[in-house]
C-alpha cells in the first residue's frame, strides 16, 4: 500500500513560467492618517492578493517612501502567475493580534493589475474605488437565468457549448457541472476567474479534447451550507465574529437540486450524453468537498470529479473518515490537487486524502493527485491548472 501511496504523490504541477513582471506600488495613506484610521507609529500597510508570493491570508508589508503617509512596495511575479488574467489584490491596514473581519481592508471590490511584462507602476490613494473588471468570455455561453429549486436557494446557471454544437446537430456531448459558477467564465464577481471557457475552446478546437458541455452553477450566500457534508462549530476567529457559530452540512440537499432538478433540465434542453460515464462535477475549496461527496455518494449520476484545493480540515477532517469508508460502484475517476502555497497543513491533508482513497481501491488509472508548486488558494492558481484538469477528463488519445 505504501508503494501505491507513493505513486499517487508523484504528479506535480509547476506550469511553464515565462517572462516576469515587476510591480511597483506607491500608496498614499495621508487621508487615513488624517481620519485617525492609520497610526504610522503602530500600524503597517500590507498587500494581499491572489498569486504567490501574495496571499489572502498573510500580508507583504510596504515600507515608508520618505514623505509622511506615503508607502511603497516592489515585487516580481511570473507573467503566468495569474493564469493569463489580471492580478486581484487589496491593501489592508495591519493592526496586529486581535484584528478581525473586515477591519483595515480597503472597501469595495478587489483591485486588479495586469501582469504585462517589464515594470508596471501603480500609484494611488488607499481606499479609492476599484475599476470595473472587464468580462472576458469565449465561445457560445447561454445564460439560463435564475433556476428555482425545492431543496436549496435559487441560483444562476450558465452553459458553455463546444465549437460545432450548432453545426453537428446529431452529436451528443458529455457534461461537466462546476460549482461557484459565477467565477468560471469571467472575473466580474471575484476579480479573477477559472478561464474554463478559454481553456475548453482552445482544447476542443485544437483536437486535444473531446467536445463537451460545461454547466456553471453559481453559489449563493448559503455556500457553506450547500457545499459541506457535515455541520461543524466554526471558531469565532475564523468567522471574524465575537462568537462561534454552527454551520454547514447541507450538501445532500444541494445534491438533490443537481441530480433531481438541474440535470434533467439540462439533459432536456441540450444534446447531452446523460449517462454516469459522461457526467462529471468539479469545484474548489468547499466546492472540492462537495464534488468529492457527490462522486462518493451519488456514483449513479457522477462518474468523475475535480476535487480542487479541498477544505479537508472541515469538521475535524470529516472527509478523511468519509473517504476511508467509501465503497461507490462504479468507482468514479477523481482529480485531487492542492497548491503548495496553501500551507503545509493543507498539503499534508490532501496527501492523506489521496492515500485514503488509494487504500479504498483507487489506482493511478482512476485517481490523479497533483501538487501545484506555485499554487495558492485562489482562482488564478486554479485557472493555471484548468487545462490539465480538462485533459484528465476529456483528453484525446495521443
């Protein structure tokens, strides 16, 4: 069994780094100082964002730029660090231990800057509104609007159709259902996206991928409930609130929405291949938990799952216990991954998940475990891995 576990851990993902972009930020904090929201003798200015060495969980600290209230920070990233899209970032006033919730963050949506090579300068005041994120969408994408449900909150659904769908009217297609669908095709919701439409369009058009359909299912404010397999008492510090709160455990109801309501509607409206072998599901973080649960507990519907950066820590590592008891028939194909920049514990738990699955009979033929050496917990990192995910599901024999 140890040999099998080793085989499962051999796949690593680094991407192909090209040119670099050096970002130079010059941030004006004089208004914050005048309003008493920033004390230079006590507070620090931190940059957080969605591509290593940036992180949303810990800051890179700016330094005083000479003039009182002005700060500067310089860093270099590879141009492909964000998967071909602008870098999402925000500054935060760092006040040290005890800082909670939204305290210190710039207000409003994330800012964005394009990694275009060479040196890129950003000079602005702290807290100015971010510009609108352009919607970059590729191929034919149909908006189905808000889809009602008897089991979960209604939500938006979009469908990407492959090249040739209108022309080849006799052909039917496998379907990939993706959670957090508002981040799948464009960056307007989160400031970054998965770029699934671009990767799918290129892969199908080049002949590397079999044609397939993508159904992007948006999340709602009940995301934690919908995507987690068991309830847990979430600590106050993780919530950024004064007291802990019991959350989660609603994935079975979300599964009923997908299986009993949405999938039949998609199969009736589009030329799908509705069988289990042609139906896959995928998502990241809590969406990774939901995808694995659906593959393990609804194997009569989902024959494959993309388990991306799963939150294995949830409910005292419930997913490890669930995987250890899993006996789905047929056994679904699983892509499991984690970014090395998501933290040592996250990587260790993801490795343990792959090992548990190996102990339950998964082999390198139906389980792909990947560690992204540059990956963080963000859409930009997931976008860089999307082509490999689609190759795993729909790659043509070479």
